[in-house]
C-alpha cells in the first residue's frame, strides 16, 4: 500500500485503534517486519529495553541471510521514542500505566511516581508528530546506501534492504538513474526480482537511461 504523508498518519492512527489488527501474529524475517513487530508490542505496552529484549531474541530466528542483522537498540532508536523521565509522561505511556496500575490512576502527567514508573520505556510516537523520527531514520538509511554505492565489491552478500529501498527512492526523485542501476547490479538478482519496489525503480531507471 502507498500513502501520502497525511494519509499515512491517518492510517497509523486507525490501525492503533483496531484490536484485531494488533493481535495479528507477525513472522519476523527482516528489518521491516521487525519494526512492525516492535510497533505491535509497544502499542499494546510501552516497555523498557530490558523488558522487550528477551522476546525480541525469540522472534528473530528466521532472519533472512542476505538481510543485515540489526541490534534491538538501533531499531528502537530509529523508529520509536523513549521517555527520559524529565518532562511530562507521554499520553501513550500515561494511558497504559493508569490503566494497569491502581496506584498510578488519576495522577497528573508530571507526578513523580508516574514519571519514575515511566522512565526509559519505549513507545510508539503519535503519527502526527513522527516527522523528526522519520528524518532520523532516513539519514541513517542513506548513510548505509552511500556505503553500498561506494563499495568496490561486485556483489553485496549482506545488506540492509530498507537502505537500498530508501536510496532507490531518493535517486529516482532526483532522476539519478545511474546510481539505481549501479547498486542494483551489486545485489543478488533474486532479491531484486522478488522485491516489487526495487524492481519497479530499477526497470524504470533502465528505461529512462536508455539502457537495455
């Protein structure tokens, strides 16, 4: 599915309110599915790194061999928010704590007891306020893509697929078809053929550049 930025925010808000969607079992095999799994877990229950790490390790046994393995800390930092205990507790954490702990009900968001319980919990950002987080993630992805572009290796055996997608998208927007073609030739042809987004950008880049 494809969305405009405002439509994506609205879609995420709707997903967060549908119980059946949140209960779907996800098979974690790459970065994209890992992010969706984490979003599912943290929407239901904002958690600390120590809380979620054991469960995360159980889920990544089927990680694809060509996909670069990412640490949980990196996935959290680039896709979610952590309450540092300084300002008011976020609405997402406040709602969970006040609903599940009797002693924390009816407390103000700046109450010391609530802030102490909320400290270091990771949570899903408000879809309408996720712009800065998305920019942080895109910068990290583009740094990796630049490494692939500059690499002297003829074939990349292990890489971050989300970084390749982000790089192809940006190169397409900038009409830099040569970069798309060059990096596409470095990744396994099977991966390229099985990924609709990558294949679309590659085929269009070849067409636009006049190559066969």
